[in-house]
C-alpha cells in the first residue's frame, strides 16, 4: 500500500554511495572513521567535558567497537559519522555525526565534540555548518535537529554560528551526571521555510 505522502527519501539514498570526504575549509576536512583512529577516540573520551556532555566514556576496545558501529550505521542508513581532521598533518581533532537519520521522515540529528586541546579555533562551528549543508543539499534531508543542554553554552554558540535556529526548550529532557537538564532544540533547514 503506497504511503501518502511518499517518503522524503527512499531506502538506498545513503548506502548506495560511499561515505564522502567533506571539505570544511582550507584547514579542516571531514573523513570517515578508520579502525586506526581508536587511540585518539579513547583519549578524547577520557575528557571530563566530553563525558559530561556526550554522556559516555570509551576505553580502547570500546572505541574500536564504536568506530565499527559508526561505519555500520552508514550501511544501515541510520547514522553517519565523520572524523574532523587537519588537512596539513591529518591529525584528528574531533567527531561530528548525524546520530539520527530517518530517510523516510527526511530527518537528521547532529552531534559533535572537539578534543580539548583543539577547541576555540572555530572548527566545530565550521564542521557543523558543512555537515548540515551536505545533509540538506546533497543527501536531501529536510530538517536537521541539534539538541544540547541549556548549560552547555559553547554548544549553543556552535549551533547558532552554524545556522541552527533555536526552536525551543525541552524541559528536564536528558539525564546527565548531575541530574536532568533542560535541552535547547535547534534546527537547520538551509533555506527559508515555505509554510
Ligand atoms: C562544544 C564544542 C564542540 C565547541 O568546540 P569549539 O572548538 O570550542 O567550537 P568553536 O571554536 O567552533 O566555537 C565555540 C564558540 O563557543 C564560545 N564559547 C566557548 N565556551 C563558551 C562558554 N563557556 N560560554 C559561552 N560561549 C562559549 C566561543 O567563544 C565560540 O564562539 P565565538 O566564535 O563567537 O567566540 C567543545 O567545547 C566540546 O567538544 N565540548 C564537549 C562536547 C560537547 O559539549 N559536545 C556538544 C554536545 S551537545
């Protein structure tokens, strides 16, 4: 029985292509994760700020398993994960992902972290804008969501700089180490809405 309306994107829209490398600017790029990145991932997840806001830690074995899952998610069309790397020496400074992809609904949700030593140079905001534009313009998703704790001021700034408008606040929405946090909901459409 046909769906009314039809799906925004059909199955195969993601996994019929290889995960692309995305240019952020002349300093940074986004590339798929490799098993060899496990040390940098495990090291990043020992950072208290990443544990607080991303709400997990990863040891070396868990990092390797996570990288395998991130790459599997592309094949299963439920998520897409990139390493944020410097173009000059290839070093990985961050993680950015569509942690949710719903092709049928045309929906994605973005999340990110940057290693403590590389913060503050604008890479997170530029990478977020790059990924959101790719998700809308190249993949064809309609709506990209971004949720962060109202206490995570840096993430709020990243969202705003990347073109994600603040839509509202979900009350007591996500459990963190220190209790339930209200969460800001930002969205990116990449165009004026025709409603
Ligand atoms: C959020 C995070 C990715 C930002 O990385 P970053 O490299 O500092 O990001 P950018 O350099 O692109 O931009 C950061 C912006 O936040 C601002 N900022 C940083 N700390 C801030 C704070 N405590 N209060 C207000 N603004 C802050 C910076 O000034 C900058 O804005 P500006 O360019 O207008 O000055 C990084 O802090 C991080 O990885 N945190 C831990 C994981 C995390 O919180 N992920 C998001 C979960 S929703």
